[in-house]
C-alpha cells in the first residue's frame, strides 16, 4: 500500500542514493560497497578516495530533506546517528581487513528537492569518529 503522499519511501531513497553515488563517482571516488548493513547501523555508501595523496576510505551518509525548515540533511546526523555510523564503520573494517590500515573519513551528502533529480551538497569530512 502506498503512503498517503503517494511516495514510496524505499524508491525515493534508492533514487537519491543513486544520484549521490553518481556524483561521487564523477568526482573520482571508487565504490567499495553500498547499503552495508551491520548490527545497529547501515552504511549508505563506502567509497575509496585515491586523489588526496593516498587512499582514504570514505563512509558516506546520504540524507534527504524535502524542506530546509529544520536544517539540512547534515543537521539530522546527530550524536546518536554518528555513533551508529562509527560503529558500522568499525564493523566494516573488521569484516574487510584489507582496509584495516586505511585512513578513514565520514562524509555526508545532503539531498533536497525532486527525489528523481535532487540537488546535492557533498560535505567532506562532515564529522570525526571522536566527535
């Protein structure tokens, strides 16, 4: 059954994550994983940034807001969400030992507007694991 607003949340989320992924690929990042689920958290995208003097493993959270009334997507990545993302990243590293010694970064891609063609804003190094 479709929601009252007629928007299928999963389809909207998939379209927005696909747009964010395409943006990051165009910027030169390489995809390692998508929708990596771990106990207590999910990593929307895991990318490899090889453009900054060495490999950096990038954990990307994609956040959509159809209005800026309560702040953008990055604002919604509160302390609780950051903790979940850090824990999921730790579990990713444990299950992928080849990246265990890589530098890591947490980015947020804010999306807004039309879910089929969202406006995107990429926030590199949006937060630190020890924040």
